[in-house]
């Protein structure tokens, strides 16, 4: 079950990207966050990254969203 923080971050990403990231999930590590999912454009991948950076600038972020 996703935590409240994870659900809020997912909603922030989906809102910023117009819900164009499929199978989105967020993995939390020690001081880092990894985004997972699929999208059709590199631009949407970057929008997802900027949404997380805006919310949690202190974390190292790995963008594992795949562009298909």
C-alpha cells in the first residue's frame, strides 16, 4: 500500500504531465527517489522530473521513466 507522501507525489506528477505517465510508481531510497513508469515523449519524462524536484529539492532523483 502506498504511503500518503507517495500518493501525493504521484498525483503531483500525474497532474503536471496531464496523466501521460503510465504505470507510475515511486521508489524511495536513503536520500534518493527513483521514478518508474512509461510515457510517449521525453518532454513528459522531464515534466515528471520537474514536479518531483519542485516538491522535494533536497533529494537526489533518478528518472527511470521509459520513453516508448
